[in-house]
C-alpha cells in the first residue's frame, strides 16, 4: 500500500493553526484590559462576588477555586495561583482585592511556598466594592461562559484606574506587557486633573512608580517623563538597608519588586566564594512575621557604605524595571503612556456611568408610570373596588379597570395586585409622595446623562472618595540619581601584589607573589630570555611601547594570572599589533607619575612625563608615543633624582643625572643632546642606574663625552 503525502503550504498551515492560538493568548489570556484585569483575574473575582464574599464571612480557598471553574476551565492549581497573587498576605499588589487568612507565601520570596487551598480561607477585601458597585445596574456587558450555562462580565466597572495602581505583567505571543504600579492618591489626583484639563502634565501629580515591596527608585526626571509619556523605558530600584553598628551587620528590610531574597543571597554567596567580596562573614534570611529582613555580618573595619555600593552594583539589591504599558483597548493591543491610559479609562468610566444612570432612569420611569395609575384610582377608590368586586371573570378585571380609569395595561395590573389591606386612602397617599422624589431624581439623572461636564464631576467625586478612603502614603521612596555616589571601577578590582615578566619572544607573565614563592624555575620557550621583570599591583595599568612608536595600554586585572610553569600571554595576539611590530619596553603605573627617558642613536634623550600617556577615555592604543626621526636605542623609567647610563657603540659610557635632562611635554619630541657622538659612532643603549657606586662618576653638564669604565 502506497503512502499518500499531502503537501501543505507552510504559511497557510501557520495561519490556520498557529494564528488563532496566538490571538487567543493575546486577547484572552496574557494582556490586561482597561479595567486592569486579565480574564483569569476577572473570572475569579466575579465568582467570589457571586458567592457573596464581599460582605459574607471567609470561605475555604478550595471552595472558591472549585466555583471559579464554572467560568475558568483551567486546573485548580492555576486558578489558586491567580488568587494567591491577589491576596493581602502575598503582598504583590498595592491594593489587594482578596482578604486572606493563612499562608499565601510572599512576593519577595522564591522558596516560601503558599499553603494548599484546603487550608487557607478568603473573601473579597473592602476595596473590591469599587469593582462591583455598578455591576447590577447594566454598567457593563455580559457574555455567556464557556458552556453557556451562566453569564460573566466582559469588564468590571472599576471606579478608579486600577490598571495603573497595581503592577501587571504578561507574556503573549510576539508581544508582552509590563506595567509598574503607581500610588493610588497620585493616580486619583492625576485623573481628576485630566478630567478638568486634558492637557494637564502628569508629572505635576505623579512623582514616580510606587511598589508594594517598597525600596527606593533612583530618580531621573527625563526617564520618568519618558515612561509617563510613552509607556516605555526603564528605571532602577534599590533596596533599603540599615547598618547596626553594635552588631556590625547590615539589615536589608526592603528589596526591589523584581527580585527575591533567595536570588540575592545566592548571588552574595557566589561573590564571596569567588573572592570578589571579602568583607562579608555570613548572610542569612531572618524574615519573620514582622516582615522581610536579610542580615549580612561584616568583618572588622568594613566600610558598610562602600560594601553596599559594591553589592548594589554586583547583585539584585539594585535592579532595573523595564516598562512596557501594553493594554488591550477594544480587543486591540496598544502601548500607551499614562495620560493616554487615563484618557481611555475615563472614556470607559463615562460609558459605565451613562449606562448605569440610563438603567436607573428606565427603572424609575416604570415605577413612575405605575404610581400615576395609582393616583388615578385615588379619585374614586370605591369605584375601583366595585369594578373588581362585580367583574365575573378574572381575566376581565384588568380591561375593565383600564376602560374605567383610562389606565395602561401595566398600570391596571399594578392596581389589581394591590392587597386588600392597602386599599385605604392613607396608604395610597403615602405611596404617591414618592412621585415627586422620582420625578426629581429622574430629572437629575437625565441632566447628568446629557452633560459631559456633569459626568466628569461624578467621576471626580468618586475618585475623591476613593482617594480619601483607600489612599496611603508612598511605600517606594525616591532618590535623585545625582545624589548617588557611584563607586569607582577600582573598588571592584581585587588588589594584590604581582610580579611581571616580559620576554624577548613577546610573552608577558603576571604571577602572584604567593604563587611565585612556591614555584620553581621560569618556563620559557627555546632561545627566549626575560627582558624585564618588575613588581606591581593588580590594580595598576601597563604601558607597552612598540618598535613602531606606538604605546598600548592594558589594565593588569584584565590579564589572567599565570604560573611560572606557563609561557604567559602572547602580546601580539592580545594587543592586535601590526605586522612586524614588537613590544620593546613595558612600564606599570598606578598614578602616571615619573618620566620615560627615550635614548636615540644620535645621542639625544627625550624625557617625557608618563602623564602624557594618560587618557580620560579607555583608549587601548596611542600613536606617536615617541620620536621616529632617529632610531630609538632604548627606554628607561626614571624620576627626578635618578641617573641614567648612556652607552656609545665604542663602549664609552656617560652617567647622567636625570634632572640635567629637560622635560618635554610633546610625546614625539626629538629630545636634547646628552651624549656626544661621532659620524661613525652612535649611542647604543640607555638604562637606569641601579648601582649607587656608579653615580659618583656622574657628569655635571651635558652633552657629555663619555669614558671607558
């Protein structure tokens, strides 16, 4: 039997199979809508509302999870995790919507697991009333649930911009959303200002994001403005700490919203293990019922401020929050700034209010119509009773009342249903007093519905009430970025003494003194010799002068430590040197002090300050490091009190004090005549004098003739 292969166009297959899934994730799962909720949140909260958990007592979380499955056909663990994040105990939201009892874990802990749903209890929190106040008054649309057995709201009629008050993160297909939270008071004030003037500047009311976990935002006005205007950007948030002098420890009490205690501890332990942080004895999590506490025990004489600067740089104690305000508006994802989001929320809230007042108005009109019918029979109650009493058939009662009193069918039905005990003048007069109240209220509602300004006032009044009732001070403080003293890069470099070996075959070894003491003979390639060896610090920089008048710059800490049994690093590869170029002299420096003396074949010496090779930027190569007019025969590092030995090709020598050689600021200076030469005999080398006995024969003036030693 032959196999039948069906060929499919890959683009059509993706479009037919993958696109519906992608759209479902974007529209129905991952991105929040203008009420600030994803479908999973909305289904859970509405289920709790239907269970009367807004006023009733708490019930087992397992009960809530089970009931939610009628709207949300997902696993119980998934639904319970959604609920956990909405609880007061978990601390993930500025305004938690679930009042909880039991262990719901903590947003700042990765390992603190929440208890199973059968052990915990929950109900809706007080602020949840602001989600459901208008839901029974046709403020929002309802749709069928997944099996058509009940209705659920498309959106919740929230009375404040919840989308900006609580943090929200979601990863869809091909897009994501990451909305930071803001302070409720600031958002209410900004929204009220927007309702008064759509050109209002948001930064006048919103200071910065505000997170439930506190911490401090490193405030940069331009960054915050960009986030408020565009909905994109990032800012840094750092932990709060205090130094306990008596116990010699640092206590961290608030951490960035984006990280966990365990992540921070793991990183600190890693840094201590690698030797990058040496001031810490121990780090432990002392979080208890009173709140988060991370304790770091310090070694004696540790500067806590400097250590925290290092930890902010090297761990998640300072972290970045990347904003991406991607919200579904009418089923379409849009990335918007805060003002645009507030504008969309105001439009949504206006629609809710118009629908609510229209619904209430229609309800009142119906009652008003019935009371007008009651008013008509008040003129002759006895006649109404007579008609009902003497009508033979029940179905003729309503038509007879309609005909006798000029009533509508609805009015006649209402009159016919009045209890016998209420057919007295007093009851009817008391009931009719409601007519004036209804007419006044209907007039008021119609005026609001027809007036944009009055609708805005209703929204503003609601926001003022919420501001007063639920507003609280900022948890996240603000530090201006200009006030933060950033530690220099050298602070993070481990400082220890090293020995440098530079060989003729262009190898460089950096060996720690500890390693050098325990090692044997230096390993070199065949025919290779050591040209220079010197002691330095791992924090120093290294100048490497080449035969092509270039100087290369390296930071010693960037060069790997080697052993005496290794060849070291091969400089032409490391420095990416030109073809035929060779390093002829190296000099390590901490502060660019002293001079480099360049000796030339023509007997001249150029004394150039090492400062001339210092650069503000991290440049790796400088050209024209010394003069190329005459061949250079050697270099030596000197200070003002030193002596140099100048050797001619005929082995005549001059010992010259360096103070006699005038300093030149220009790197490629030709220098001054220091050694007399002839047409056939030039200078062969220059070196620093290390033997004090030789300095007694130093010349007093230059140029010097030289003599045989």
